C-alpha cells in the first residue's frame, strides 16, 4: 500500500512539473507565435492585392472580419476576406481577394494541416488559380482535387459562404 501511494506521489510530481514547464513555454512563445501569424496575414494581403497600399480592418456586427484595400490615392480597390472551413484533419484558413465587382482576384491558404500529398495540395497554385475571376454565379466551375475532396471542398465552401455572408456589407462600402 505504501508503495502504491509513493508511485502516485511521484507520478503526480512528474505531471505537475511537466504541466508547469508547458505553461511557462506557452507564455514565452505565445507573443512570438501571434506576431508570426500577423506577419503572415499582412504578407498574404500584399500578395493577393499587390496594387493596394493600405488595408483597413473592419468587423461586422456578426464579428466577421474583412479588410478594405485602398491604392496610393485612397481609392477603394477591393476587399479581402478571411474564411475558415473544416477540412479532413484541420481547420483551413483562407484569405480571399475581391475586386469592386465582388469577383475573386486571388485566394491564399493561410493555414491548413491536411494530409501530406493529398489534402495539402490545396496550397498548390493550380488549385488556387481556379478561383481567379470567379463570382458567385460562376462558382460551380471550380473543381475539387481528386483524392482530396474533403479538403478542397472545405476551401470552396468556406470562400463561397464568406462571400455570400458579406456581399451586402461589401456593396454598401462601394
């Protein structure tokens, strides 16, 4: 019985120490991770809308986040939306660029941890290029990736849902 209590105490001490170390590491790395994510998002904004010089962050009443892009003359050039969808093994985060007509200019997958070699192909330029010059009426032309239907459909649906959700808000900005 004494041995069982001793093993329990040792195991408890090990777990407590490991938990404390993990908490300290998390606190130390959280600001760096947040900064890297912010830098990645800003880079995606510049890649999707290279002509834009300024991006204004907006939030709707439903807590949807989007950006309004302006050129050097403060003329509205388009919009950027962040969309999320549930893929095969992770949540997929996508940035979508729209021109003034709400036609897609480009998309970029910001984060996804899908199956290597299959679902990870959503990050390929060939898949992402399909979205260029599409609007809600021509959306059916986008093809899912064979062998990665869940991941690619998650991207397609996330983009379509976010545009549908925000189209009235965006048109009011014009």
